[in-house]
C-alpha cells in the first residue's frame, strides 16, 4: 500500500506541535505496489534535504503513479496519473511555443528529472501548476476534453497500461487535485519524474551517487 510511506523520515502518530497528522488520500488501485525506487528516492529527498523543506512529488511514469509529500516528509496522497503519450525523457526544443495540436507525436513526452515548479499563468489555460515552465509541463485535473481519448476512463482503469495519452502534462483526478495537489503546492515545490528509458544517474545524479539503486523500473 502506498500509505505505508506516510511517514518518510517523520513520525506518523502526531505532529511535533501536538496537532493531528494530515490525512493521506490513497487513490491507487487495490493491490498496486509502489516501486522500491520511489520509496528509496522519497527517503533520500527527506534525509538529504534535497527539496529544501518544500513539498515534493515523485512521479513514476512506468507505473503511472504520482505520490505527493509535504515539506515535513509526510505522504499527503498517492494516485494514478496520465502522462505523455510518447515514451521518452527528452524535451523537444521550442515545444513550449507550440499549440498542443502542433506537437509531433514523438515529442509528446513527459520529461524526466528534478524540477522546481509552482503556480503561474499560461497562454490558454489560466493559472496552472507548472512542473517545468520551460518544457510547458503542468499538473492539472483530468477533463473530458476530447471524448474519444477517454481520459477519465483511462485514469480509473486498474492498470497503468492505458495511462499514456497526454501531450506531456500530468493529469490526476479532480478530487486528488483539489484535495491534495492544489493545497500542497500552493507556494510551489519540487517535482521528481522518473525516467522511461534513461538512467537514474542522468535524471537524479546526486541520488544515484548516494549509493542507491542505479536503474528505474522496479
């Protein structure tokens, strides 16, 4: 269960100031595991202070999962996500200046790596939560959008096999966005996106250099 991660580096029973811990929201399909790589990365982020006290999210594209942590290291929620339809970790040059329909299929990737992001304006969607402004990747709630894409149905399916459908952004359920993502990242945060094909050394060199596992996809 994802919620076994509820206290990465922090006590789960009560907060230091005596107030009750934040309740975590678990939307992952029953029986779906979180990889060892995600668990180890979350522990390293907290132990090393890599997020500098800001909340953070870890996104596992292969498993189509997003896990959100507060700045205190406690898990705020875990949920399935929709990711870029193209398998790959690159960002095509100039992609931020293209309309969605202009992005070639091969470049509809969700890039891998560590990103510092937050809320800001967009050209056509109002204020959005940017994971990486330069590559035009944001997190937003799933909308019906193009009915034939069946995004809500894909998000609700029990496996990650059909969760690659976006132009590169990350979609989560409206409930998860409103209850977990939006309040947690109201003042920004750090986003870790695991690679599809590349190595952890390329995506997170400091994490890989700390003696942790060297490949993604556990």
